[in-house]
C-alpha cells in the first residue's frame, strides 16, 4: 500500500525516490513464498505442527499465505507496469487459481471474509492485466452477485470463519458493499444491475454529513480468535468504490504514476 501511494508522488529528487522504490519493491518480491503466495509478516512460516506447541498464542505462530495479500501484491505490480510474464507473477496467479473455492469465491484472511477475499483477487487480476472474461474469474464475479441482499448491499459475518456455509450472508454494510462493487467492476460491464443496485445502496445509506454508519465488525485479527472494528472502513471503502466506478466510467482503470518498471 505504501508503494501504491509512492508511485503517485512527484519527487524533487526522482533518482532518490526511484532508488527507495526499487529497494522496497525488491524486499516485497523477496517475501514470496514457495507456494507462490504472500503472507503478512514473514516467509514460508506455514508448517502446521507449529500450532501444536503448548505456548502457541491463538494460532498466531503461523503466517500463512493468503489470496487477499497475494492479489494486493499483483495489484501493485500491475500499476507499475511489472512484467506479467515474470515467474513471480505466474506463480502468484497459479496460487490464486489453486486457492479458489468451488463456488468461485476466495477466502479473506484480513477482512470479513469471502466478499473481502474475492474483491481483492478480482481487483488484483484486473490490475496485472489478466483476461477478466475467463470462466474461473467470472465465477468469482458471479459468486459476489449471488449473495447480494435485497436492499442492494452486501454483508457477511465473522461466523463464516467457523461455518463457511454461511458465507456471503449478513446484514448489508457500507464496507462490504463497497468491496463487492469493486470486485464486480473489475470484471467490466459497469451497467450490470448488481453494480447499479450496490451504488444506490451506498448513496441511499450515506448520512447527510457524508459519512456512513457501520455497527458490524468487518475486520479480521486472527480467524476464529478475534476480530477488529476498523472505524474508517465505513468511510474509506465506499469512497474508493465510488471513485473506482467513476474512473472506470471515464475509461481510467487506475491513475498512472511516475514510477514504471523498466
């Protein structure tokens, strides 16, 4: 996320910022794990028996790779013109194919839950230049559409980590609606009824002061252990979804940055 922001900076000393960017990008790429994915904190700390240790702290010993962070890395690489034929990109895409659920969704490690994971993957694939009309990708879009609520929004509860059969079910929230809208937008066809209904939900539920309310918890700490209420989720993500839609309408998939890979 820092690199996504830095690519838009107009530096006085471009060489210094380029060197900083190259160093950080190299660090990010160095943490790709053997299975092609990325974890949050470390590399290849995925051995399950570590969780059997008596001092294990609520399954936090492991740092498993996850689809959401892997896709977010692909999103960055796409924005800076990284070579999509590079082995690290091909391995990451294979990881996403391998981790897709049968119904088309992806598990969300750092946000609740499958709506979050599916959005991240679709957005990352679009950014890296993947053909978004492929069947396996459209199954992700179709899954998002299948769980849209009657009010036009989307919602999902923390209980899905314990009971996946409840995935995509829950009272509509601003943040999760925004995630779903962006996931579907990534596949193109901005006139799809699901997108239009989702946008109307966000506009209808916005407060007079411009904010959105959200009592539900949509942030994940450690699945099955604790969850987090990031209060700005209810503001940041609807704004990002609305901007994503408007930019796509204007033919702008993403804002070009100063930094481009050679």
